[in-house]
């Protein structure tokens, strides 16, 4: 039977992909901000600063999300495979027909590695939810600034 360590090894190999492509560094500067209520009042330089700030964080978070998605994908598939194998063994050894949820709980309770793998999946899933929410925030604010830049450019072109 395949071991949890095999899937952990595969997730470590994902990081080798990073060596083939440029990796964004965490953006520098102020890590808290107040988005302007009325973006129309911003100067062109301020708009540019906002686009750089939000674009930098959006790109960095996109990278972080991709890293966790890859890890989650491998570990999730591994968890499902290991759990199914353990459940099949338990069902085969059982004297009577057991409910699927009971067999699943029994399989998890008997295997510490499987429990740790499940906890890691829960942790990754929680992190992904937070990062995707933050990414959505940066993305919508970036688009707000981008629309204003486009509108100003069109107004200048018309003048």
C-alpha cells in the first residue's frame, strides 16, 4: 500500500517547478492600507501607485494560491486513495455490514498518518479560502482603479 510520505514527497517535488520560472517576492512597503472612498479625487501619480500596489499583491497572492492548490490537489488525491484502501480492508474484515461513515471514521481513528494528512488538508483549505478572498478584494480594487485610468485616458483623448 502507498504511504503518506509518498504524497508528501510529490508535493515537495512541486517546488522544483519554481526553479524553472520567475517567482514573485512578497511586495515591500506598507502592508495595511485604506482604499480611497472617492477614487475620482486621486491624481494620476496616486492612481499609478495604487495600480502598482494592488497589482503587486494580486500577483503575489496568485502565486501563493497556485502553490497551495498544487499541494492540496496531490494531498487530497492521496488522502482519498489511502482512505479508500483502509476502508476496503476494514469492510473486508468486518463481521457485519457497516455504514460508510462508520468505516471512514474507523479508518481515520486507526491511522495517525491519515489523520495528520486530513488535518493538513483542512489547514490548506482554510488558507486557500482566506487567500482567495483577499485576492478577490485586491482584484476588484485593481479593476476599480483600472476603469478610472481608462476613463481618464478617453476623456483626455476626446479633449
